[in-house]
C-alpha cells in the first residue's frame, strides 16, 4: 500500500520500518530533522510537511499528545484539501480529542480509525504490537494489511473511535498500577536488606510470568530508566486521561489519583525524561532508601 506516516519518534520509527520491510511504500514526516533522516536511510520517502504526507491510500499517525494532534489535523485546516481516504491514528488521545478528530474527519470526508497500540518500542521493532482498532469495519478491512505489518494481533472494538481510546487508557492505567506495585515491593525488599531483583524475579517467575511483568521487573531491579521506552511525563498524561474519563462517567479511580501524585513527585525530582518505570524511585525516596 501507499501510506503516509506522521510522527517518527521511537514508536513511529519502529512501526514505519516494519511497513517498509513488508513492502509498503512509506511517505514520512516528523518535525525532527534527525527523525526524518533516520527513516529516510531506512528507505522511506520524506514528505515536505504533514499535509504532504497526507496522501496515498492511507495515512498513519503517532503523535505525542492532544495538542500535537489538534495542531496537525484540526488547526492546520488541510483535511479538506487532501484526498487520502483513511487516517489511522495510533496515538493515545483523550476522549474529547478523539471525538473532535472523528468529527473533523467526517466533516471533510476522510475516514477515521482510532487504532491505539499496546507495546514498547522494542516490541514494536519486533512486530509484536497489539492493535486496538475502532471505526468503520469496512475501513479497518482496507488497512488490515498495515496492521498485520506492524503488529501480531488486531482487536476490533466496535465502530466508535472512543472505544479504542477507552481501552488504551484503561490498559495504561493497569500497567502503571503494576509498575507502582512492583516499585513498592522493591522498596520493601530493600528495607529488609534483600536484593529487589531477587524478590521481584522470584515473585514474577512464580505468579506473574508474562512479558509486561518481566520487562518492568528487570528495569526496576537494575535501575535502568534511560533511555526511556515510554517517557515518565507521558505516564502523567495517561493518569490524567484516566481521571478525566472516569469523571465523565462518575467512575472513581483512586489508584489513578495516587499515580498522578507520584508522577508529579517524580517530575519534581527531575525524572520526567526517564522511563515511566522511574516512578518506582518515589517509593524508595519515601522509605529513605535512595
């Protein structure tokens, strides 16, 4: 397929590379010259702008936050000037932003699919992402070859794009709770003069022997928070997205409130540029162990 790709960060780079490996033609754009050069060396064409990338059979985007998505796809006003029939947004957006994007695309005759993804950059590089797709089933059928090139499984979650956002926000909340729980367990082990790695590996190997626990147990045990796979400041964003989604439907999310405060603590101590698993340093500091 002839596909545009907007947003060539760590995740976007891995996803675009897999599209290229699968034989798709990729026309990429990012605000970073370094990112553009990196993906050019991998065989992608470089668009002159986000609007220029928005042509072909479909376009995929992976932008960092609501502000970036609104700026590119709503404020720029180019949707009405472009004929790309399908936009697949793989980034995590708030429910309000998801609704705004869906409405803007509909008004301009562009199909919109929300297709958030589960997985870190190293999983994306291995084509091991899970795609949470929501939108018109006929449009999803057309871009399924792209999903197959980037991930190992596509989960279809209905026709409302917000379904994808809700599932991703809920999933990120669950992973953040896992990381926080392991951080507190590591602090408890350290307080008793035990190796946090020994304790986490024993528990994970006995009870939670799945990739998400193994990955974060290793990062926490080794204090390996750089380079980040997912920025801590984005963890704060996701905690806020969960709280906003809960408030909209009167769903209390007390753990999300704790996570928000702990992310703020981590940011105040200069950890915003580190992996979001660096939130576990908060438990160590509070216990006087760091």
